[in-house]
């Protein structure tokens, strides 16, 4: 069954978070939507009623017909609620801004007044249909269109006279005007139409009575819930009064707490300044650590080069010693050769001298 009828049209829409009162505790709010949904006022021109409808997907989470006895209450800057006796619940709406809440409340009051006027007009029409017709002093009807509520005996008598003969002895003889009225086919149809209208009004009144009985039960339940809420609020007021009697003590405690808070705030500021200083030192320490790492790396590289140079120096020294040994050995060999050469030269000199003497002697 569709929630929105063919004759209904949206006349105002907004977005809000939808809640319903917990049916068990009547105190806590239960969210019926996970996020903000569209909440709309609808007007049914065929029945002349206003409704508040909200759909979460295909599920109707609000279906409330506005009645004159409803009241929309702002409980905070962005939250409002109203009770629906027909649905036996209390709806709550949470808006994103205070302006949206004010606009929704304004529309609620406007459509509530329109519903009241529509109900009054409907009641006036029903009263006119239920009121008896006013006859003129001469016994004639003032208007054939005025609703008439004749006694049941007259209606039954009219029906009987239409089918009986004038000589019937079973009931009293009607008057001449009544006979003329009864034998008129047009007035007979009029009376039949009036009877059908009365039956319809009677059915409507019966339905309204049943609905009112159901509403009374709902109102009793709501009244019990409101009484419990009133008792809770009364206890809360008593507690607050007791707390107000302890106001001087609370004030002194508040002063002490304020002083403690100020001291803690000063300490917190000092700690924050110290933390800032430590952060700067830590940053400097990080820079020093980076420099240390760089220097350590350079030192390792230098040590490595130093070890390489030491190895090269050791090799050079070893080669130098070997060269020195070789030079010493070469010197010894040269000295030996020089000595041999000196001996040979001496021998050659002696040989020369001998040959020279021999030549001189031979000449």
C-alpha cells in the first residue's frame, strides 16, 4: 500500500535526522535514519488534510497526520519534537542549522492552523446535516434543500401509506397534509435521500467514536508517560534545589578548582616551553649526530687510506733495505775489483818499467 495518495502534493521539504521515542522507557531517543533524510509536508486536496512524511529508501519512517491539538516543541537550538497520538509515538527531528528548525516550526504552526480551520468547516457541514429542518408557520417547508430529520414513526408511516389503502384500520388516519405529502413521489425520493445521508452520517459518527475511543486509550498511555516524566523532572528539581543549598561550598570548591586549573595551566605552559626547547635541542642534536656520522665516515676513510699508505711505506722501506743491501754488495764488489785493478795496474807498471829498462839496455 502506497504511503502517498494520488491527491497529495509536497508543499514544503527539508532535511533532518529522524528520531522516535523509545516505546519502553518513553525517555530515550531511537534514531530511525542513519543519516539526514528528506522530511516533507504533504497536502491532500481530496480529504483536506496535512501530513508529515519521510521516507528512508522505500520505508516510511514518518507518517503523521497534523491535527489541531498537536504541538511542535523546540527542545534545543537544532532539535524539535511533536507527539502523534494516532501513531502512539513522539517524533524528533535534528536539523543542521537553527534556521531550518525555525522554518519547519513555522510551517508546522501554519499547517496546524489550516487543519483546525478545515476541521471546523467539516464540523459545521456535519452539524448542518444533523440539524432538523425549520418549517414555516403555515406548516410548509422553508426550503426543499434544507436537511430534514423527521421522526422514525413518520418515515415508517410514509412508507406504509404508500402501499396501503385509505380504509386501513391498523393505525391512525393521517391528516390531509400528511397524505398529500406522502403521496408525492418527489418528496418520497427526497426523504429516501435524506435517510441515506443520515445513515452515512451515522456510520461516520460511529467510526469517529471508535477512533476517539482508541485515541483515548493512547492519550491515557501518553498521560501515564508524561506523569512519569513529570515525577522524574520533579526529582531532578529537588536534586537541583539541594545542590543550590550547597552553593557556597560549591563556590569555594569552584574557586579552588579555578586556582588549581590556573596553576596547572601555568605548569602546562612551562612544560610546553620546555618541550619546545627540548625539541630545538633535539633538532640540534640531530644535526650534530649527522655531522658526527659524516666525520666518522671521513675518519674511517682516512684510517683506510692511512693503512694503505702504511702498507705502501712498509713495502717502500723493505724495498729500500733490499736496495741498500744490494748497493752494499755492489760496493764490496767494486772495492774488490778496484783492488784487483790496482794489483794489475801495479803489475803492468812494473812490466812497463821492466820493458823500458830492457829496451834501454838493448840500445
